[in-house]
C-alpha cells in the first residue's frame, strides 16, 4: 500500500498514456457503407374476370357450292316416288335439325366455354362464357437508410458518497458526444461543506 502511495503519480501517468494509445486506435476510421439497403418483396395474387357474350352471329364470307357426283346416291333424286319422298324427308330432317356444339378452350387457369348452334347449314348463334384469371403482382419496396452519426449533447447529474457519509456531494454534468463517438465531459458540483468543485473529462470508444 505504501508503494502505491509513493508511486501514485507514476500510475496516473501510465494510465493517461494507456488512454492516449487507446484513443489513437479508436480514432482509426473504419469504412462505412452509406448506401441504403433496398429490399423488394413480390407477392402475386390472381384476379378473376367472369362474364359472357351471347347472340353472336358470324358473317358468311364465302360459299363454296357442292358438286354432286354419281357416287353421292343419297343426293340424287330417285325416280321412284316412295323412295324419293323418303329421301326428301331424310334430307329435310338433317337440314332443319339444330346441332349444338360446345367446347372449352383452356389456358393455364383461364377458360372460355364456346357454344355454337348450327341450323339450316349455318351458325345460328354463338355464346362465349369466359372465366379469365390474370396475375396481379405487388412489389413492396423497403428502403432502409444507413445510420448517419450526429453530434449529441447530454445533461445529467451525479450523487456521490463514501462510507462515512451516504451523500457528500452532488454534481451537474454536461456531455458532448461527437460523430466519431468521442465524449467530452464538463461538470461542476457542491459538497456538504458548500465547497464548489469542477472538472473536465474525455472518453474514447474502444473497438473490440
């Protein structure tokens, strides 16, 4: 203990020297990436469109006559009346009957139902029933700006004591923090005897 008292100033000098060395290491600038972080999250939903189109009458653009040959006996008039009548009724039934055609065209999850009615060798009417599904892509863009250091000022206080007195002095302190994480302290206080004391200090951030 006596050795420590005799060399107290030397210990203080060594302590201050250590602080200076740490400060030089802490002041070494580190590369800072100031680019913003951009995050894009895509979400796809499907939108359904349903409806119908009716009473569509296509237009005849061309008529190609059919040439009856000797092989087409069903289309050549029979000389026998009874057979001719039966032939006529058969052709009339085929010509005047309504033929309804229905088909479904699909593409992925979309579909179109097509209904055609054929009468007297013509398309009497068409109907389209569609169910279309289209993708809706929503992009959520999040931009996270990097932290930009700023100078900061703090104000506060300290209550001091010792084994003989629970509270023996009160200090008011002002701290100033730089962008490089260095802290400077300015304080003043008063003890129980009314004596005013003051002090200054500085701190450095240690990068481990």
